[in-house]
C-alpha cells in the first residue's frame, strides 16, 4: 500500500495534539514548533495522539493502522484504564 496524500490546505491546518502549536512535517514525523512533541507519520498520515490524555498509545494506533477492530473489542490500554 502506498502513502495517502493529504490535501495541502488540510495539512496546513493540522495542529499539535498536545498544545495545538504548528507542526513541521517531514517524511517520517511531524514536530511541534511550540512544545517539541513529535508524532510519527504512517503511510503519509501524521498520527496525532497526545499519550498523556489518550486511552491509546501511539504504538497501539500505529500498530493497529492496518488492522480492523471488531465492534465491541477493546484495546489493551482501554482495558487497563477500566481495570
């Protein structure tokens, strides 16, 4: 599977998941100019997850990017949060 192309207008509107600062985009990562947070780019799409506030880790999001979860199944992070 190839990379997904994001419209340039949309890409310019993407903001940091942690502080909403502007992102500097590179081939494999996006870095926030304000707080320095980095986010992976998977198949051309930045994975903008603030792990401090999310039930999911970036690794869980990236690892599941090619899989489809069945309705009702929980991620390991969500199961841990409910325990």
